[in-house]
């Protein structure tokens, strides 16, 4: 999420990383339909924020979930979904390690798509003489 935020900030787009439920609750009251909430999760198990995700839906605030390939609760609660492949690298030092290369590729694709969109939008504006 920090990498995605860094990329968008360089294009004057505000992005807030919400580290906990309390901050989510606070910002939820300030969000509008012109915002986009992006939730990244390996498992898609988001029991702790289901209420907030439902509130976003009621307020018609779009959500984008970025999760690994599996049927998960987060994807069903989100307006848009992007899936990535995560590979097990084995258990080392009593911790399961996974490759998140697919996640970084998805994040890069989102940013590249945004750049292409802004370039096309500017070209159309220039063609109209605005």
C-alpha cells in the first residue's frame, strides 16, 4: 500500500493508508462518493472491518479489493476486484513465507493504467482546445 501511495502522491493524488479500525471509522464519516477505498489483503478475511465495508456500500463509496486468488469475503463486499497470485516459498524460521510478486505487479498495473488514463484525458482536453 505504501508503494501505491508513493506513486499516486507523485501525481498530486491524496492517498491515506488506514492502519487500524479506529482511523477507518474516523475517515469513513468524511468519505464521499468521489473517493475510492482500496483494501489489500492476502486472505480476504476482513471480519474486523465488515461493518465499515457495508457502510461504504450504503454510502455508494466505491471499493477496490486486491486479494490473492481465492473465494473470499472481501471480494464479495467490494465494488471492484483485482486478484493476484501468491506462491508459497516454504516455512523458514517457523514462519510461512510467500512471494508477493503478483501483488506488486497488480499495484504497478493499477498505477500504469491511471497514468494512461490521465494522458488520454489531457490529450482529449487539448484537442478540444480547453
